[in-house]
C-alpha cells in the first residue's frame, strides 16, 4: 500500500501518468486510470492492443526491487509459466524513471494478461483444483530460480519493516506483542528445501485469469513477492474462502489443496499452520496500512481521500481487534493457586464444565496430573490440566477453561494452541486426546478447527484426537 499522501499527489489530474506514458508507444486519448493501491495502474492502447502502465513513487518501491520482480517474471515466462510479459520503452528500457516536483516515479508497462477473471462464487470444482495446481507449479519453479540481480526481500525483511513502523507508533501495544510472538514462532520454524522459496504473496482471484484452452491460470502482480514459506502463499490465496467458514468453502479449500498436492508435496503440518501464517499476513498488512496513513495532510485532501482514510482506519481497527495477547502457561505455586480457584465459567457453561478448579487442583496433587495457569501478559485468564495415559503414552487434556470475564477475546484458541505446543515440546508425544460434552458446540468448533478429529462418542461425551 502506497502512502495516502503519495496517492493524492499521484492522481491529481493524472499528471504523473500523462508524463510517464510518453516513454512508451501509445495511442493518444486511451490512457485511463484503473486503480491506485500499492501502485498506480493505468490502461492504454497501442496498435489496437491493450497494455497496462504501472508506476509507483520512490518512497513506496525502488527501481532495484522492480527489476528483481521483472527478472523473476521473465524467468517464469522462459520456463513456460503463464504470466504477463513486460514491454520495453521506446528507449529500450524495462523501467523508466520520471523526475517530478514531488520526487521520482518508477514505471513499467505490461501486456494484457491472457484468460478471464473468474470470481470465487463462479469457480467450478475443476477450476479450484487448477488454481491450486497453478500455484504449486509456481513454487516448483521458484525452487530452481537463481537470480542474477539482488535477491527479493524475505520474511525477515518484512518483520524488520513491521518493527520499524510499530516503533513509530508506540501506542500500538497489542500489535507489538503480536509481532514478538510471530517473530519468535517464525524464527523456530524450519526453513528448508521443499517448503520455502520466492512466493507470490497475493495469489488471489483478482490476480489470476483462467485460460480454458489449457485449464491453467495466468497470474499478474509479483510486486509483493518475497522469500517465505510456500504455506504463506497458500494462506494468502485462500484468505477469502477461509473467512467464510461454511461447508461449501471448506470443500473448495480441499479442492484447491488436492490440486496443489497433485503437483507438489504439501505436508499436513503446514496445513495446520495456515492460521498462524494468516496472523503474519494480518500484522504485515496492518503495518503497511499504518505507514500509508502517516504524514497525511487532511487540509489538502480531496473528499475521496478522506473517505478512503476513514475506510483504512476501520480496517486497522478490525485487524487490531484480532490481535491475540501472548498466552503464557505457568506452573501452579503457592503464589497463584488460590487465584486459580477463583476462576469460573459462566452459569450457562457450568452444565458443560461442571467441575470447579479447586477439584482439579486436588486431583492433580494426588493423581499425577499437571495443572497449568493461563496468563495473558500478566493477567490470569484461565486454567488447564493434562495427564499421560500409561497404557499407550498419549496425553489427555483433562480440563481447559477461560474465566467468564475473559471470554470472547480469542484466549480460548490462543491458550489451547499454546497448551498443545507445550505438551508436544516437553514430552515429544505423537498424540493428544481431549473430551467434551456433546452439547458443548463451542468446544467442538474450537477443537475441530485446531485439528482434533472425532474418534468416538457416547450419550454424554465426544472424544477427539490430534496427531502431533
């Protein structure tokens, strides 16, 4: 996302575009604005063919980064991968730089993409599979790409960018906590062959076009490419489907994944991590939006810019609400045991979580169970108990609860995820088991979304397993 101030200056009477287009052959009067977001995009014609002019201010992107993008795209074209070809200027350059009173703009021109746009709601089952296959082909080619120009940025650079923005906004405490958690998680994740490479990062439907004759998609807009886990690309591609969370969307996600797996290996462990990669994407997008709103002079902004600012502020608020505080699991000691006994679920929930914490503390003391307190930052918010089954070595989560005062804040998912990771890290187990009352739909939905699979049920309880 470019800064809103640069967007205002760059679209004023289309002056930069009218000067930039002079570097390329074009038919006068055909230049039209398509959109302005990360770049200024204009369409124009030459010899009755459509082309796209894309340019950006030097504050928002560098000529070196754009050249690296073009190098990768030309490599893909050489390998038979369907993307758009860049067009040289009349001076034989791929990139032209325009000097204005507001600074430099870097511009490129692309041919029109092959194929047609297909919205999610109109995609067939085969098209969902072909979408996954097209992304997998991109990842296979990415693994063999050896750039001759300076490499594209990586997830490490993106984290550094996020931190630099947040340091300019010290009031964003929740975002900084989210950064610390994500930075620690990514730093521990294996960055190896077959799972990482140069990704697209925005392989959504507005950047792909379906070609019926080849049953493939052509893709555009590689300006956000970075070195990252391939699972991050899958997460970005499926973002809109994942938000819908209905049976039809889940089926379409499975079709996409099956298409991807028909071309490239994808381990189940990375499928389970897609929600975590989405958190990286949300935080990165949040930092980019914060930056875009910096140094905005509202006194010179047209009405459309003020409306856009209000929209971006609302998006920031929505992302902010999704930041989960860091959950720490702490041992029960003489200093916190009594506070744990004061934790309670709501009266309505006592039918599905009837046993008080004090009972679990007593049973843990005499039956070899491990009780843990859940803290959000320094605030006690919940309680859990787990134990090992001596017969098969599996670990059972015997109790898990969030105090009624702290519910509906994302602590349940974050806390359970932290508990799973703790059990796995400390005991190297391969299976975690949990049970819940049949009528506890809230628990059922949470555990299912975390990968727990139903193994059995009776009149009272459902038993689920998670293979770790």
